[in-house]
C-alpha cells in the first residue's frame, strides 16, 4: 500500500525542520520509504578518511502505515523494530513525529 503524498510531505517538512540550515554540513535528518514503512534516519559526515565518502546513517524511528492508521516503532541495537505500545495509532503521522521529539523518549 502506498503512503499518501500529503503524509510524505508532512514527514519531509518535519525532517527539514529538525536541523538548522547552517548545521546541515554536520548532521541531517532524512527519511526513506519502503512499501508502507517510512524510516527516519540521522546522517553524519565521514569522520575518518579510510571509511570513505559516505555519510553514516543511523535509524531513529519507523512509521508504519496500514492503509488507515500510522504506528510508531523504535529500533533496538540490531535495528530490529519494536512497536511503542503506549503510543496509540494515528490517522496522520504528525502526532507520531511529535512523540519522536519528546525529551523523555530515547530516539535521539
């Protein structure tokens, strides 16, 4: 099932607003889409020349769309995804993006 374009625009705008423009050479927040899953990733520039020119990618959270509702997942150290049971499903990703920013959550 495809992710609605309006929801992707919300997620893109949220990612864009996370990092001030003058710091984007040091850190970025982006998203990837695979099927109906949207993964939020933090990117950092290469810190050692022998690691190559690719930015390091760290999965932060995953939003899953089932056709009507969105659910929020967190990654463990092996990047296995786990549902946040205390966060109810939402019809829009906006409320779940707010949860990612909550200071008592361990996303960042």
